[in-house]
C-alpha cells in the first residue's frame, strides 16, 4: 500500500485529478457553476466555503454520487466518467464522511469488512486493520463492539476502512468535528504521513486554523463558484474567512465591564437514566451560572450533550424538583413551558424539525416557543398579527435574509434559520438562556452575529449556558468552561486560566475532576 512517490517531484506531471467547468443544476438552482479544481499527488488541498457554497455537491460529483450537467473530470490527465461510488473506488478515490455510517452492534472488523470484497476472510481483515493501524498511527481493536468506542475511535474505523481500499485520493469532510485537540493532532500526523506516500487529500473544514497548519493549497467557493485559490499558509484566518463570506467578518466584541449577579440557573446532582440502550446517563451533574456570565460546556459529540440539554430545558423531567433551579425556584419536575414562564429560553441543536417546523412560516414558528409566555396567544387563540410583528422584529434585528415577507422556515439557509431561532429567544430578554451548538454549520457572518448576541445578552444580566463542540467558539465567548464526558460534568474553569490541552484531556476523560458548583 505504501507508495514511494515524491510529491515535490511531480511539478511536470498532470494533476492527480482535475475538474474543469463543472456545472450541476437542480431545477432552477445552479449548485456548481463552472467549477475548476486541481489536486496533485501528495497534496493536502482545502476546499473552503460556507453552507450553500456548493462544496457538498462538488464532492458528491467527485465521489460518483452525482453526475454533472456540464464539465469534465480528468484522472491523471485522462477524461473519465464517475457513474457511482464503485467507479470512484476502482480508480482509487475514497471518502470519509462527516457523519459516521457504522453499525453500533457490530465489531470494528465487521464494520470494516462490509466495505471489502466478500472473499476476504475475517482473519485477513483483522490482520490488515493491524497493519494499517501500525503504519499510520490508527490503532483499533478488531473485536471491540462499535457502541463501546469513543467518537475518535469511530472515526479511525472510517479512515481505516477507506485506507484498506488503497486510495490514491482521499476526501475528508469535517474530520475533526468530533475530536479532542489531542485526537486532532494525531489525525494531522496521520494525514501528513499519508500525503508523504503520494496520496492526494481533499480536506473540507470550517476550522481555518487547521487549514493553515495542514494544507498546502486551498480553493474557496461561494454561491456555487470558485472565487479564490491560494496558499493558506501565507493567508490570515481573517482573510480566509472574508474570502468565504464575501465581506469582512467582524470579531466578537468583549462585553463591557459589569458586575455578576446572583446564581440564576443551577443543576444540583442531576442524574438521568438514558432513554435507549445506547444513550448516555447523566451522572450527578452540578452547575451554577450567575447572571451576567456565559458558561461554555465543551465535549466530544455523544457524551451526554443531548441528554443534558433535554434535562435543562424540561423536555425530560428530573427525578426531583431540586435537581434544576431557576432564580431560586426548583423546576426539575416542571416542563419546558413552565420553565419558559420563569423567564428561561432554550435553543436546541437541530434547527429544522426541533427548533423550527420547516413547513410553517416564520411567524407561525414564533408561536411554537412564545405561546407560553404571552403576547402571541391567549386563551388558546393565536394573535397572528402579534406573531407577525415579533417575526418581523427578529428578522430586522438579526438580519435574517429571506425570499419573501413571511416564508416557510425550511426555505431559509442554515445560517439564516439559525439566526432566526436564536433571535426569537433572545428578543424575549430571558433571564436564563440555554443553547446547544449555537453556530453549528452556519457561515462566519451568521456565527459572528449569534455569538455577539449571546455576549450582549449576558452583559444585560442573563445567565447563559452554551453547549458546543467548537472550542474556538467557547474560548471566544465563555467566561467559564466545563467539560462533559460520559455523562459527567467537570468543574468549571475560568476561560483565561485553562488551555486547550487541559480541555482536551477532560474531553477524553483523561483528567477526571470532581465537579463543584461555582
């Protein structure tokens, strides 16, 4: 599998893969509009762009999942047609998707074997897993059930499964989104080692510091077109972000000096059994958040964040009333509407289908969370005019871009819908706000707007809890940071006094602490 190609000596050779004039239309929408892209053997090339820029469509074309309406793909200088992922695989194109496609109840070896020829024995698969793991620093235990593995170990399965097919080009989509900083460092070493063998890598991420560290070339897309190609090593993060968005991205302004108020939101030895066999139990969670501060909860996906949010919001009730306290009042046995009436607000992770109903208009979506607190509904009757006024105010204040006055929520881009659902709650001026993954998958401009709104809300006296997998985000806005691992919450640390290495160890469960209320 190892190749002795010298990527530095390939200057005269054609690119490993070239895309020329790629056009892909879906009805009236042009997702890719004359896209050119070159990737050379041994190169780690970043594909950058915000949601809706056309990256996913382009990658699906390169992996054979979609076929272009116009344009040409050349493989080592030769025109090709990719009619399916099987065609791509036979050429040597592999892909590691952002969302894992693994069977929890099967072993590591069984999950990998499903992508290999049926003639290969289980013993042979296990042996090859060991060989690849040793070569690239991707250690795995072939007989371990997948449900017992961390997110980082699950990602290794996806990478090893791709490497066993001996790819010449490997596409990675947001590969560090579920990794601790230490796991990400290990991944970078693996990718650099893989590139040194002559494998080309296409690296898709929104984490621009990673691009500067790892990639030797970058192509930037916006609105379906290539708008820039550059060497990211000589560009600033701010410059890369502005290329992606098309305008200067403002940095979050620190809150003006203000006094912290009393504890407004508190968890006291909160424990909760999982709802299904693969769920994560919450184990004795303690947390106290004062008015005027933001507490960030970091962690690798799947360590109890969803369960914690459900318990905080009242979507799941605690065993006792004292487990959750809002402004001194025990609410552990009160549902989400009762908590809203106590000046609390909640923004779940999934914006489409959880925070908003995609088929309802924006004004109708206002009613979903505002009906319990007055103003848009009374006596079981909806005040449509009041709901429309609230929606219009959210749209104005949070610069929500839409096609018509009151469109269905599902017609908005991800970033604009996220601004709407966050703005809907913030404009209530809640005393407590809990938000899960506030800027997941949104563009840099929308992320800056949302983060600034959270900082400003806390400065006005609210207690804000931000659950996020994005450490850059947490360090940018949080006053204190805690880490959730396997359903346990660490002690909180002042953001100024804890570094990424310590956070990473806590995320991996390697630096267990006894939590305390601050």
